[in-house]
C-alpha cells in the first residue's frame, strides 16, 4: 500500500502520487451515467482515454453544482456533490493507475501512465480550489461524528495542500505536485520494465527444487536463463548451492532501475523538498507526517529508538548464531555476504530446526492457497466470498470474486496473481472502485507475482509467499468491509496512511495456526494434509530471524527518511543506502547493490516507510486479543471487523486502535513475537475445532 497527502487513497498501491488538470479533458457535456470499469472498452488506449475523460467531466459538473448553490449550504447541496466529484476523479485516477501497472500492451500502459498523471492533476487542481474550500468551510458542523470527521479532515487536507496561499504560490504548488506525479510514475515504470536475466550453467543449479528445475530447462549449450522476477530469482537465491549464482542474481535484482532512476529520483526528491518548503515545512518528511498518527519526524525518531532497543540485541544474537553456523561449513568466512544471507538462513533452519522449506512447498500449490486464504478471511470476518464467472477484466488470467454479508453484496475483488511481461513486478493491493453506501460497491485488486499461472505448473509456494498472500488479502478486506460508508472519501484507504498496514499485518499471523493452515495445505499430488509435526518445525524455524528482520525494516525506514530530509542536490544515493545498510545489518555489503533504484516505496510511502514498523506493533497487539484455541470461531473476529475494519475513515486511526484494544497500543506482544525463537517451541493450536 502507498499513500501521499490529500485523497492519497486514489493511487494507494501504485504511485502514492499527487495529481492533472480537468481542463485537459475535451469540453463536452458530462454523461449522465458512465461505465464503472475502464477496461470495458478492451485494450484500446483511445477507449481508456474516453473513459477517463468522461469521469473527469462528471467531476467538473459536480464541482459546478457545489459552486452554484444559492442560500444556505447543507450536506446535500455541498458535501454530497463535492464527494461525487471526488468519487469520479478517484475512479479515473485509480483505474488508470491499475492499467498502468497491469495493462496488456505497452501502448495501453503508456496511455494509462499519461492518464494517471492527468486525473491526479485534476485532483490537485481541486485541492487548490479556493471557492470549493470556502463552500465546505461554510457548512455547519454535521451532527453525526463520522460526517464531522470527514469534513474536518477534508478541510485540514485543503490547508495542508496550500489552498489559503496566494495565486502565485498555488500555481507553483500545482506545478510541483504535477511534477511529483510524473516523476513518481516514471520511477516505478522504470522498475516495471527492467527485468534482468542471469545465465547459469546447469551445474550451478544444485540445491534447487525439482519443480523449479522442470520449469527452467537448459538449452542445447547447457545454459539456463533466470529472470529477476520473484518466482524465478527468489528460490534460486534461497536454495542454490552455487555462491556465484546467488551473487549474480542478487546483484542483478538490486540493479533493477539503475542507473536510469538516478536522475528521476533526484528530480522527485528535489520537487518534494521545494513543495514542503513552499508550504512552510523544513523537509518533505515534516510535511508528509503532518496528518499522520505519528505527527512529526521528531516523534518518529523517539519511537524508532524504542524499536531499535527492542530488536537490536536479539537481532545480534540471531546474526551471531548464523555466522557461527556458516563458519562450521566454511571456516575462512569472515562475514556472510548479503547475497548469501537467505541461503544461510535456510541452511541454518534445516540444521537447527530440522526444517527444509522445500518440504512445505509441496503442500502449498497456488490454487489451494488461494482457496485457503479466501476461506480463512470469510470465516474470520463472517462473510461469504463467491467466485464470479463471465466478468470482463483487463487480462484473461484475472479471477473475480464477490463478497457477501449473508445475501447482501458488499463488493468485488480481482486477483491478478502471476508475473507476465510488462506487469508490475511487486505485490500490492489496488483500489478499483470506492464504496458509497446505497450507490456504489467497493472493488479492489491484488496485483502479485506468485508462482504458477501456466499450464502444468502447480505454482508451489514458499511459506513466505503464503504470508504475503494473507497480508495483501488483509488490505482487500479492509477496503471492501470499510467501504460501506455514505461518502467515497470515508473509505478505508483514506484512513491515516501510517495505519493502513496494520490490518494486513494482522491477517498475516493467521498463517501460524495449524487449524488455519491444515484446512488447505494439502500435498499437491497425494492430497495428504500438512503433517502437524512438520508444521510445528516450520513455525519454530520461522521464529528465527524475526529480530534481525526488524532491524532490516529499520534500515528501509532510515533510507526513506534520509532521502527526504537531506539536501537532494548533493545526495549520494549509494552512500546513504550503504551507510544505513551497515548500521542495521551485520552481513557484508555487496558492491554493485543499488537497491534504492528499485525501492518503489520511495514513491508511494515517500518518507513514511516507518508505517510497516509502527503497524507491526499494532497488528501483533491486535492479534494477541484473539483466542489461540479458537482463532476463527471466537467472538473477536466480528468485533475486530466492526471496530477496526468497518469504520473505514470515519474515525481517527488512533481511536480505532483504542476502541478495539481498550487502551493505547503496547510493545508487549511485539517483544514476545520477536523473542519467540529464544523461548520454547510453540505448540500448534486448533482453530479448526
């Protein structure tokens, strides 16, 4: 998930951008109705353009209704048409953004990229529209708390956007926001399009699982091409015995976007710094946190010190144990290379916990995992998720489901789950349609790159892949369940940006329950249920590396903060990245590692990558409220749905947390989770009972 400032849910997982003039749309009367989906016209770029411009014209007409009011302003004559404008603009921006990442042809993706900029620029123009701001400010305070919060939050975002500045300043703000969108999309597109390959000798593939080898046959010369797409590269980095192959794949993967994104990122950071200073903030980080739960970089630094103190010693113990183990096999080893870290963690888990990740893959074919994640969410949240056939989507591989509460349809979800040329290379949740109660149901899409998707390939998944699936599905459930409110701007993706990862990280934890996993983890050939003894070894092995993993999260957080607080003109991206790498890692830095060039969270979250760390603490505190003896069947699931998910953005995020927990969040569950490896092996629970 990604976010920015005003109406940032528009581009919530792709660009986190800001926004392109309504005037760019051809002048014409707005259609009374408009197709809900941009892809209904097929892969024709011109059809997409007509669709986007149609919704932009509808937004223009809604704004005109706001400004035409004579007499007293009411929710019906001012806030409702304003929200209608937001709804049409977010539809245009969100679906253009989806097709920018997943469109079937380069021509369609190019057009979608341009239209994403255009629709977002229209939102920027609205955020700087003084007559609309004055109209909203003239509204009497709404009687109900949810609508009052929406109005107050909207007015705050207007002020943060600079609506009260003079004409020249607002014109410069608009130009900078448009530039930020353009450069952010260019940064991500460079990553999407830059798939690299490593050519390996067949002899270098020792250690890789049979299904991976079958999907990567050698050519006549005995060579195998391995791409940097996750299903290709990640198993090779984890299982291949060849240190040279692991090194080559690591460098290739960490060179994606480099050097092309050097100038793009510098331009992006320069525009952000200028915008922040223009609006009275010393740095972009100060500006980007002004409307978040965290509030400011100063408060963030205090919080991160607590996380560092909680994880550093335990992380050092993990790293020392791993190095000692590796030295038993390679006595001359001084440090574990970052390129080898995944491999050595896998080897350590095999030796220390008698757990081989490949053994679990056999029980996690993609189709069964999809059914299992859906079934888990349905039972937990007391909903029904039903497959839908005959639905037109942007690609033939996309599957579609409708979400029901008994017989009431709540929304729709789309799963685009396997890699293909030109598609976004990461794992994300994308808003497609924003819910308006009684008028429009929310829709969202998962855009992922899991194994499978081709004939004869069962798509055997790493257990980390399954955790990622749960994570992204948590975002989808938040969007659909939290999209049942009266206004589009009250949807779940418009809650404070540094809360959006809490529901997704909470749902991850359900993977660690045998009752949940055994319901769908069946051997892809024999149908045998995942043995409980193997599950217990996997869960115990999974506890190793949690603290050092949190240290790496602090590294990413520090990189995003430094890049948005230091003067961009003189930034040495490699130096900033390496300094923070060495601050939070004990593994050896690999020359040629330019990870920052493909770190697309720098676009979406900008300086606020800390969201993952903050929300991990909240998520684990949430999960600790569930009864481990009956995770899915107990009463906490429906209380969580009603208290945390369903409100969407009708309350401040901190209030949602307090109402569910009955108190402020605590680090206690986080510390227990991180130190589990040093405690007794956990026992499997029985959520299925």
